[in-house]
C-alpha cells in the first residue's frame, strides 16, 4: 500500500517526520518547491509531501495545496492521500484544543457563487471521503466531523453562515483543495485534523495558532501513527 | 512561440475559439477534466486550455485554475501563459462594462493571514507579470490595471478593504491562481480581462454577470486577437 500524507507547514509535519524517520528526497518535485519525504514500512510506502516555501514562508492555503496534491498524485501514484494538519473548531460542538478528528465530509466555506444550483453546488464542493474513514475513526476512537476550508485564518460572518448552514465542525485552510484534486484523479482521501484554536471562544489570531501549533502537531503525529498502524495492520 | 491561453468558462472562451478555428484535442488532459484546443499560426502554436466541468457546471475559481495551469505548463511547455476572461471593475476608477484591460499586477484579495510580514506577503501574492505587458498595452491602446483575485462572485467589506489598500482595479476569480502556478514554473504570464460588472455600482449578482457575459466574451476575443497579432508581428 502507498500512503501519501499532504501537509502544509514544516512545523505541522516535523513531529511526524521525526517519529517515522522518513528521509527527504531533495529536489524530487523540481521546479516546484514541494518537499518529499519517504520510507518503507514492511513493504508498504509512506510518503510525506509538504507544500514547500515561497516569498520567505511555508506555503499555505488552497492553491499551494492543489499544486502539492497534484504533483504527489502524478509522481507517487498513492493508493490513499491523507491530508493531515491543524484546524480551528467550535467549543459549542464539544471541541477542545488538541482534539483529533477524522473528517466525515469536506467542503469550501469561502467560495460564494450564488446563482443557480449547479454553480452553488460546485462552489461548496463536498468531495468524496475514503470509504473506510468511519471504520478507522471508530476502531481507534477518534471523533468525526465535517471539515470546511477557506483561504483565510480569520472567520468572517459570511464564512460562519456557510459553516453553520452546512454543519461544518472543523475549519482549515487546505482540506477541500486536497480533496478537490483527489476527486479529479479519483484518488481516495481522508483528513486527520487536530485543533489549535476554538473559533467561537476567541478571535482566531496568529498568536493563538502559534501558541498551540507544537502541541497540536504532536497530537497529529500520534494520530497519524495510529492510523498507519491500523491501515497496515501493525500492533 | 508557444502561447497558451487559460480560460475558466467555455462561454468566456467560445468567441475566441470560433475566431481562431482552434480544434479540440479530446481527452488530452485525462483524467483531468480540462479541455485543450490548438492551432498553428505561421509555425507558432496557439493553445486554449479550459478548466472543464465537475458537478454539472464549468469549473471556476482558484483551485481549478491552479490545476489547469499546472497541467498546461507540464504538458504544453508554453513560452507565455495568458489568462483571459471576465472581471468586475470600479466605476470610480473610470471603468465601463465591456472595457478591456491588460494587468500590470496580480494578487489575492481573500487570503487573510495576518501575523507577520512573511505570511501576509505570501498570502497577498503579488506575482510577476510578463515584462512586455506594458509595451503591448501601450502599442494596442488597452488600459492597464491591477487584478485582484478571490474565490467568490460577491465582494465582502473585508475584500474591498484589501483591494483598496493594494490599489486593485480588476476583480476576478482566477488570475492570481494562474499567476501563482506560473511563478512556481517561472513561466511568463499576462492577463487580459474584460469588464462584466461594476462592483461599486450594484451588487455583483449572477444576473448582471450573465447578462454581460456574451458581450464581454466577444470583447475579449477581439483583444486576444490583437495581442496575438502583435506578439507574432502579424498585421
């Protein structure tokens, strides 16, 4: 089995990279800035693909995620893509900082194209999720929730309205873009997200995100390890 | 010279496709839904790449534009990418419905990642533009303006604030994503936009967009022809 993790930021991926001792394949995606790490696990392939950098910081957001996912699928042909990273969540739904979720749905919350049904449907997205996601979440004991994706760290009233109308629980900046590209290539995708901030407790500032990033990234490394062990039937 | 036009919607591209008699290469980008049309002009190659469809409508927005641009650059190796399509503009800046502009800059207006300089800079984008854009606009007599891109047809107060702070004049839904991917591959890009609606005259409704789409798409076909003739030194 070939499993490919797509992660936006180096800091989000580093505890996971350290845990699995994956090694970098420098320049694998040139001329793209995406970074590739890999290792073998009992004859299976584990890949970790990061967006890489531009203009002095790790690339985040939906365009970079689209590019990294497309490059990863084209060059690595994974059986399963896992988008793993941090997210915001809602205290009113029972979320707490550091919680890990497996997604049971993924859509955009900041692509507003009203008009008629087809455009509205396409803009929200609602892409297919790996059909074993619920089985995995139940077996390991993770909560499940719907990921909604937008290109901004903050949450505007128009975003919250779409999130609430569509029962979104986990607010991230890449998931739906990764899932969109996977849908085009018909590559199965699941999303594993850990919570760095509570959207309904305080403004989603960069300071709160940075404060909780290391802890949430260690939580995601633990979660990723459990999912990999479950998928590969390791104890 | 290999010139590749990237256009979101079939309706935007059709007058241009008809004008140049380009022929479709069916399934060229499979499994991607993107569509490819091509013709030869005096030993030069003209390509027109469309996003294609998903979920019952032409794909629009930044993720589809990222995918189409990446596929086009990987498979066609163009010397120049031209993102051609419709946009909103501002009456207060002297714009009128049907006006054609060549862009002198391109950035995102809906990727809000405050925090520090590097993240903010990356999120706005501000990608390089083909170094002959001003020469072409001056020679043909087109206005120039800065394109700002967002994933929504409407314009929220937070969008307008970023547009005004950065002197944006032309509001579209793909330009910065096309330019971002071009920046990764170091492929020169220019943007040719025609105005379907005035953001400061009325709400940017789907009805106004649809009403003016055919006229603006014919204006863009005329403009594209002039730019091609200038680049290829045809009379």
